[in-house]
């Protein structure tokens, strides 16, 4: 089993979907990643920052999942990062209603001493220089550095993104972002170009259409489970990344064959995440439920054709 | 092995894509379905109509593939159905530049005597009343009636479409059409509603995102092979249907488990179809090439997770 360091936001979200709306609830990339990874009972730590307004109970929730939060800085006089979004009827597009950086604006991540030898580093969606700072604090090059990012950083910090990509082993990115980063419409060609930027493994997330894992000439496709309804997509991508990183940390195996399983676990957990608002479903998800849905994934994708 | 009757257009297409354009070439739903099904060396017949302008060599091409064309009526004084389309850069959307119905306007399908006992009937995209007429000509209810349709008939002949759907076992339809037919965004819910309209099996084609097969509470997902480039999508959906129908006819097995394989074969053949303009790739495709790509599909989708 490998140690896992997670850097990312711990935040407040306010969400509106066709099914309802929430007040400020627990959110943030590192929160979703941590909750997903916690299902694998790995040694994990979150590196993040919150304000004095952040409820103790939310920190307790993470601690109770055995996530080390000594790297979550609390700035008493500051306010926690806040994001608010409105999802449209198709659930595939959303409007950002508010983004208040607050304490995140001057975030200087501090990796706890006990985690500077972690073999797996999960760089959640943040400014590329913050992601880079975490890599710089590690005692040595981690066995696997996984990076998630978004179009905002391509628009506003592309050079920095390229710098951190050179030191990244796995990137998780959505299809539109892969196209933006490379200027290529074909995801096969886009994955190859991203590979040349650094990451040996490229995971392209396609939302309801599943996810693709590329490595050299190999491709693996994990569909998304066809769901009757998606209640709230918030955190699905982070949950996917957390499931991926958690499974890799648990097994300590970074082979392509094992990454296939990691992608399936990521998809499985993401399919649960979207069933309720925010982190609600992930807070109470059991390993038995995970196994049950893994079986559904097998039924969904496995077939027997005799090749003669 | 079961006999297969295919009704659909045999036509001229003129296609323009970002990679080039063609003059009038061989096209039509029944053509693509027939060429795909021919790879399974099944007893198949096409029921269609062409004009006096239709080249002998195109008919010979179908005959050479052992497709019975005695049900392809030739109206000497008429002109063959013609469709022309322009694909946009993303290859997912197209403009229809011309649709000349010509001899198709008064098409009265005639199922050859020798095929009135066929167990598998593939109703290619046509007016629902033409599809119904083929079912009416069969000696008895076929073992499996497969229907392909499109949004045009939902807009213009919805009642007739519902009539033929009641007598259909399998429908193949794309995602947008499934949503239009049911008014449901969720494909899971849409499939259930279509099931209530008649078809026990619902295949929803999602283009580059693959295809879903629904039956009662069971779902199967066949991804599309991630391709470096799609040269010409024309006929991909018909080729998918032809591969599906051909495999079912070959095996004579209409179980859900076997339909999974049929969907995989359909996806495999469709992935070849789009590599060249029109029918060009399908005309020369070999069974060895098919097996090779089936192996790629296995690598793409099969995984080994121990569930404990």
C-alpha cells in the first residue's frame, strides 16, 4: 500500500439543478478526491486551506474517514473558497453563478512531513504553480503524479500548466479540455499530443459517455453506467480521480493493466457521487455497494466472442 | 443459420467531408446493411427499387457478395433515389444538400417468394408503411424483426411509425431520436418507454460514443473504437444494423447474451465503414480484418477485477 497526498480545494458549494437547490454545503476537489480514496482505506492526507468560517464538523467528517488533515491550513480571519453553479436541464452544461477565491487567493500548500515520502501524489484542479509547489516539496520524485486541471488554466496559465505537465505521469482531463489543450478534435490524436507534453498516461473523461485511458498505443474504454437520472454532477470528475488514485495507492501497482481497474473504480464511484447533492452520497457509501456496482459494470461491458 | 430479408434504399450518394468530396457513388441503407451482413455468409435478400440509371456493376457488386437481388425492382424509365450531404468539421453534424426521392416515391416492396419464410427481417430506414408492408408479406411472424428509423418519420409519420413499432422486436435508433420519440432526456428512461411501444430490445446508437443495448432491466454498452480520424460517417449506422442482423442470422440465436455479441460485431463493422468514402471499405473488408478488430474491442473493454 502506498501513501497518497491530495492537494486541492476544500470549499463551500451552492448548487442548483432541475431537482432542487442547496445552501452552502461541503464541496471542493480535494474533498471529493479524499472521500473517494478513503473507500480504499489508504494512508491519505489532504493539503488545502480554509477560512475561519469553515465548520468543525466538515473537518471532523474528513478525519473520521481517516484522512490526515494536518495539511489543511485554517486561516481564522479568512473566508473559505466558495463556488456556486446552476445546472441546465441536460445536466451537461452549467453556469457558474459565483466564484469567491477568498483564502485560496494566496494559498501556499504545505505538505506534512509524514507525507513527503508519499509514492502517489494527486494534484487536484488548482493553479499549476500550486500543483508544482507540492511536487517540489516531495523528498523525491513520486512513483506516480496524477494531475487534474481545467480549461481556466489553459486560458490563464498555459505556460505554468506545461511546466507541471512535464513532471506529471497521469493527466485526467475532459474531452473538450483535451481538444483545447492540443487543438485536435480526434481524442486519439489529442491523447498522443498530451503524451508528448509529459504524461505517459492520459485519461480523457467524457461525462455520461465514460472515460478513455491512453498509454502509448494502448487504449481502454470505461463507459459511464447508464443512469436513470443524474441528480447533481458536482464532484463527479474529482470522485473519478479520487477512485483512480485511491485504487492505485491501495494496490501500489502502476501498470497499464492495473490502471484499467483504477478507471473502472473511478467510474463506479462517480456513478454514485451524482445520485445526491454534493458529497452526501459519498459520505455514506459502503464497500459492499461499490462491489455491487462493479458487478453491474462487468455486466455492462463484458462479452464472450469466440475468435476463430 | 437463418434467412435474412433486408428492406431499404439502394441509392446514389454524393458526399462532401473535410477530407474531400465524391461524385454520385453507391449508397443506400439496404446496400450498407447487405454488405455488412454478407460478411457472415448468410442467405440474404435485398428488397428495394432503383431507376434505369442505376449501373449494372453496382447490382453485380451485391450479387457477387451472394446477396439475392431478385427483390430489387428496376424501373427503367425512373431515376434512382439520390442523397447528397456535407459533413462539418466535427463529423457529428451534417447538412443535407439534396434529397431526390425519384423511384422511391412510389416504392411498393415485393418480398421474393423464397424469402417469405425468412426468420430475420431487417427493416432499414424507410417510410413506416413500407416497412409494415414487408412484415405483412411474410408467411408468418418472423423470429426477429429489426427496425431502423429516423427523426424524419417521427416528424412526418408518427402514427404509422407506432403501428410498425408494435410489430418490431428490436429497434436501432440514435440518441437524439430516442429522446425525440419519448420526450425523455435520460436514455435509460427513453429505452423503457420505447420498450412499451413494442420493441423488446432497444439499441441506442451514440456515434463516436458507442451503442447501448437495453432489454428489460439489462443494459450492455459497446463503445465505438476510438479512431484517429473518421473519413466519412455515411452508412455507419446502417453498417452497424447490418452487422447486428447478420450475426443474429448467422447464429440463429436471439438471446440477450448473443445480442451483446451482435452489437460488438455491429460496432466493429461500423468502425471500418467510416475509414473510406461510401461503401469502398466494406466492399473489400475481409473476415480476418474483422477478427483483428474484434480483438481490439476486447482489449478496449475487457478488464479483470476480483470482487471480494
